[in-house]
């Protein structure tokens, strides 16, 4: 016998099949004033009343469906970088893992000082390991000044010894009365084994330090300055700096790499590969060519280049800030032309922005963060994608959009409900997910495969476990 709904539930309809009774709350409202037609199939019941006779309390509105997310999420746990180490919730490319498994992040206290902060993944605690003013014997100013060592902007360089090399840089003028001259930045080395830091002097008076790379075997440290982008070399024995070519200017925010022969390579302002051999003390100027086309020009408006070398130091991968095209450069080439492979765009879209975030992971794949305009119709603003390139498969993979798992890592509003200063760098998508809005600054892979990224406003370290970004084959 067919199951029936209780007469007490729908007295006006007498008895109807249970399966049909369960569908009644979702009957479209436009049908409520139209008589239902009798069912034609054999054995089914015929209605003797219109749906309009159903008591209103039993006709429910459709349950709202959650918005459908048109992309994957890359979930991470967020940590607010020690607030006493930065003034404007800001930092730059300074991010690395030490040999001790701890994470190191540089900060910017504009007008006052700069710090290197240690994050312990085991305890999730943070502490200051470099106070730039203290290490360099400087007095912290009472009011903000352009003369201050205001940033650690350098990509932290971890040498084979485990020592971490960084540099300090100028900030911005803090009002019309801030007319001070900037004296110049310093190179600093920190040893986690002894928990001590040492100042290695000022490479170029009036210039900040933008990049530091140490070749401890050769006893040399290569430094890129800012804002004029000189290339300086420190002799660790004599503690003296010299400039191999005073006429040479590098591409903005250039980074020195060491190739398989321990030669130092860097990109010039006009996008030539400049190579220095410490054995001979000579410079070479080589042309980068990709299928006969220029990789970049000084005036091409694509922004700074970010590159990283492979584990064998034979190749480097490169991306421009305002483009998603990936290049592979052969660092072993004898010259005068250096072969460059154009690997194509890693991600489609508009408004590309990738800052200090291209790395070669311990798995041999290239990883990079790329911000694009949100054209999905799911929310507004921008989306920050984690993308990888597999050189074995010659394939790029979009792992998804960065997302914060712990929404309480930062209080975005004060007691009066007003947004806190410098807290505008994240936004909420229609499904309630919090994601970076404007600027990521760095990406690093720890030896256990965990990814760390920094995002500003508020200054945040995002910790992404391997299972949250590695996709099933």
C-alpha cells in the first residue's frame, strides 16, 4: 500500500503521498493560485482542492543557496607580525627559513627603525632578532625622519653557514617638515646559532640597501643599492666595498644570483645579464634573447623583475611584476647571447601584479603569487592566485586563490567599530571567505613543503600546509 501523509498535517488535502507532501514547501509562489491538475498516471491520487487552500504556515520560502565559488581556495593560517616592529602594517621581500627551521621576516617602522622578526612554527611565537638601530649603533629618533633606517627590504639571503644576510633602507618623508637627508643603508648579518647580529658597514653613502647575496667561500658579499641601483662588492676580510663598474646601473630591485661556477649574475637596467667572476675580477655583459626577441627594456613599463635559480644553479626563472609570462634563462651560456625560453603566461587575466614571490621549490617546481583583477563576478577587487610551473611536464597549474582560515588573527575595527589604520589589505568574498586584496610581498617554501607568504595591511604571515596547495594527480 502507498505511504500516506497524516490527515492532521494537511487536512484540506486529505491524504497525499509522503514524497509529495515533502515537496510542498518548495512549490513556486506563482503556482499558489492555480488549480493543480489531476495526475494522469495510474494509481496516483487526484487532488480535490487547489494549492491556494494549503494553510500559509505550511508553504515556506526556498532556502537560500550558498554562492557557488568559481575557483579553488588555497587555505592558510594567518599570523599578525609583531605590531611593535612596524608602523604602517608593512614589510617587503624579506622572508626566509633558517637552517633551524624558523621563519624570518623583515619589517618597516617608517621614520624610526627596522627589525628582523623570528617566527617559530612549533610554538607560533615571534621575537625580534635584529634591531637595526641597536646593531648599527644608531639612536632611534624621537619623531619620524627620512634619515632613519626604516626598512629591511632585502630578500633574506641564507648562506651555507646558516648565517642570514639582510640590509636596511630608507623609507618615505613623513610630512613637509621632514627634510632630512638619508645617510645610507647598512648590511647586517645574523647568526641563529649564536643569536648575534653584526653590522657590515655602509656600501654606498646616500643609498639604501636593496639586495644582499653572500659568497662565503670567496669571502665576498654582493649588494644592490637603491635608489640608483649600484652594484657593490664587499670583501669580508678587509671589510671594504668596491664598485666593479661605476657606470653600471641595475634594473630596479635587482637581485644577485650565484651560478654553478660561483659567478655572480645580475640584470642591468637595459636588461642585459651582467656576470662577475671573482677568480678573475672581470665583468661580462651578455644579451638576453628569447626566440630573437628582447626579454625586457628599461622603458617597457612592466615593472621590476623577480627571479630565482634552480637547485643546480644552472638556470634561473624570471617573471616581471606586471606580467604573468615566465622565462627560463640559461646561466651556463658562454655568451655573448644568453638563451632564454619563453614558457608562456602562467595565468590569464588583467592587472597582473607579482611582487618578490617567485621561488623554485624543493620539489623542483616554480611557485609564484600573481594578483589579477577579479573578473569572475564573484565579489570585486583583486584575487591573489598561487600558480606553479612543472618543468618536467612543461605545465602551469593554478592552485587557487589565497584564503585565510582563522578569521580572528587580526581585529580590523576598534571599540567604536571604526576600521583600524592600515587595515585595508584584505576583503571578504560573497561566501564569507577572507582573502588578500591589494599586495602580497614575498613567498617562501620551507624544507617540509610548507609555503609562507607575506601580505600587507595588516602585515600578515600566511602559513600554507602542503596538503592545502598540492592538488591530487
